C-alpha cells in the first residue's frame, strides 16, 4: 500500500499521526514515536489482563496482611491460608 503521509510505496499499518488517521509506513510512525505499539497488540494485552485478572490475585498484600480480594474470589482456598478469625475480619 501507499503511505498516506510520505507517499512511499511500502508496507503500511493504520496509525494516527499528528491527529490524522491513515495508512503509515514504519518510517513515518517511528518519526513520531519510537515506542509505537499496534493497537491490536495493546488491546490483546489489555484483554488478556482483564480475562485473567482473577488468577493474578495473591493471598497476601505487600504489607503481609490477608488480601480481601483473594478471600472473596477464592473462599475455599482461603480456608487453607488464613485462620477463621482472619477470614471473618477480612471478608
């Protein structure tokens, strides 16, 4: 395809450059930002994070306290991590 920004006949990708959407070659994209991430890749990472968020919850907070989110998400597993008084306090 032809780059909408420089007119070069190179492989292009959809991009927003200087507020205008169009087909841009890598050279034009890198002139604006060297950290250009294709939208679909960013969406995939965000989607994976959302889909697997429950699996990322840890039983303890960084302060060493029982994690309330873990207790609510995994009630049965929480019984092996915490005492009954902790479960009552943090649920």
